[in-house]
């Protein structure tokens, strides 16, 4: 946060000779090396997950990625842009939901969806970035807007496209709202008995709800 | 946040005559007058609602209530204690749920519950403090613990006591999770089409879900 970490010389890793600047030396985009973009995104996800949108800083992200803050700006632009890019990757497993739905038609769609979402949340690797987004979106209007426009709209439209019910987007959103609420009580608030419940028991009870929202006329 | 407000002297609240200190003159509890406690609680709810747990300060609450920070400490103790007291009042309408459930038995319980919760959230006076708690609990472990122990446990136990199903607390919590998820997508993230949906349409679709969780063996 505090400006530590920008000190030294990311330039040390540069291949060729570079003119030394006054103040902080910086990597130019050309010498950032392969994988830098991914490393920054990973650092951004971690930073947003741990600190939430408001407290996360470009400098903290840059430090964790081992690059200069200017490079983060170069790749992504503003903090909002970094956030949008970071959560877009985070939501890839969630957005893959249309494949889950498409497979097998609407029979058993409720259980497949419940199992898929619980699986995404049970996996620590996919849970952390989701938590980051949810936490940020609940306390910051910019983050909420990113979630609303980048993620939810696409997610809901993909699910809705597979449905044969009136108001399919509304139906998909009701199903999503239930999964969001479960995630919040189980993984964020850690309210018992839901927090310790066997995932299979949750799926068993929730599947018929999702099935009804997504298929019942 | 910055350590302001911790400076001096909760000792100012000691009984008996007090030496005047340097700096701001302060009201002693004796001259706080009737309604002070309520005014502080109201200010606390507003402060937590607007700023979230982390950013809310005892000093900000005191200022909004027109009292000294030491008086807030005197009445409530720490910031955690103020938070707990503030949200306890906020949740009174929610905790009144057992009356809603008790009335009329389990027939139609799903619709009564859905209507009751949507009503609490549609009313700006009750929505604001609920939003405050949800926002705070999602970003702060202390606030999450307060919500978990003071509110959810009591709420769920009251609802569970009225039910005749296996694992009634788990069932009540699944119902609660759906209402929490709807509240978050509709009122916090403001995701469409749920954000603009007619409350009656939400109740109509959600009631059977709650009914099933709370009554189906």
C-alpha cells in the first residue's frame, strides 16, 4: 500500500541496455517478458480478493506481480479496468455454464446447475476470485457495475438462451440469486448449519428449486 | 479510522464532578438527556449503512448524533458493541418473523414469508439498516460474526421452531439464503431484470420454493 516495493529496479531484468530514468526505474512493456500480463492478473485477483476493491491498490498489485505500477497501467489502464479484466478471467468457469446447461437438455438441468455452482465454490482456486468480486461489488459502485454489466448480463443471457419458459432471463436470475445467497451464507458469513453441510445435501434440496425456475411454465 | 477518537478519556464518563479538560468541552452522560441512546443508535445505523463497518468511525457516529465520542463509548463500549446494538435494532422487523410464521400454520407459509421479507426490503426505512449489515458483514470478519451470532442464529431458530421437517434449521437457512440472494441482486447489485421486477411477481415465483423448504419432508 504504502509505496514500498516500487523502489528497486525492475529494470534489472531487462535484456538490453536502457537509459536510466530519474526516480523509479521502470520496465518498458517490451521487456516485460511473456506471462507478465497473466502474472499481473493473478496478482490483481489476489489483491482484490484479500483487500476488496476500495483498499486494493495499483501499487500493491504491481508489487505482488514483481513489476512497476506503470506497467500495470500500460497493460490495463485504470484500476477499474484491471478489476474488470481480473474478474472476467475469474468468471470464466461460471460463464462456462452454458456448456453445462446445453448438455442433456432441460431434464436434470436443476441438479447439473446446482452441482456445477457448488463445485465452483467448493474449489478454493475458483472460490477466491469469486469472493473477491462479491465482496468488492457489495461495497463499491464501480465494482458493482462491472459485475452487473460484464458478468451477470452475459451469464444470465447464456442461461436464458437455453430455456423455454416465459421471461427466461428473470427465471435464470432467480436461480442465480439462490446460488449467490447460498454462497454468501456458506462461504462468506459461514453461518451454520449451512457452512458445514455436505455439498450433496445442498444439491439435493436446491436442485428441484432450480429445475422449477428454469423449466416450469 | 486513524486513531482519532481513541485519544483521550473515557474517564470523562466517571460519575461525580469532573475537571474540565483541555480541548473540546464535552457532555457528560448525566446531561445527555433522554433519547440520546436512540440518537446514537440512529447515527450509528446511518454511519454503518453509508460507510460500511471498516470505514465507520466512533467519532463520525458521535458527530452525527451531536455528542462526544466518549459518550458513545460510555453507552455502548467498543465499535463492535455499537455495531451489534445498531444492527440488533435494525433486525427487529426481521426477527418478528416468527409472528408471521406462527399465524396460520404452515399452509401458505411460503407466500407469507416471501411477502414479509420483500416488504421489509421494499421499505426504505428498513432496507437501509439491512444493507448496512450485509455490506459490513461481507467485508469485515467482526461484522460477519455479529451477524452470524446475534441475528442469523436467532432468526433461524425462531423459524425452525415452527417447522415440522427434518433439519428445520438447515431448511430455514436455505429459505433465508434465497431471500438474501434476491436482496443482494435486486437492491445492492441492482441487476436487471430482477431490480425492476414487480414485487408481486417475485413473491409469486419464490413462495413455492420457500413453501417446499419449510414444509416438505
